[in-house]
């Protein structure tokens, strides 16, 4: 039996309605159907555990790479 895939219109974009800094965490939360607050708290905790610099660098890169809505 052949497997079929269901096309989705899901795209990873920055959020325009729930952004605090640049909409990156809210965009990730929208994409994964999570609460934006949970994604923000997880981002801060991961950044602190990794000595903050890599987390800040990843956020800045995503800020420029992720498209707007």
C-alpha cells in the first residue's frame, strides 16, 4: 500500500501578533502549537545553561533568517 502525505500550509515565520522582541519565540510557538510563554521560558533557561552567548547568537540569526508573516 503506498504511503501518502498530506500537504500542509505550515511555515516557520516570525509572529506579528504576539511578539516581544522580534517575534522569534512566538513564531516557533505558533509553528509547534505551543504556548509562547513556555517557549520563551525554555529559551531563557537553555541560554543560561549554555552560558547565554550561543543562545543570543541563535536568536539574532533567527531574527534575520525567519521571514515575516
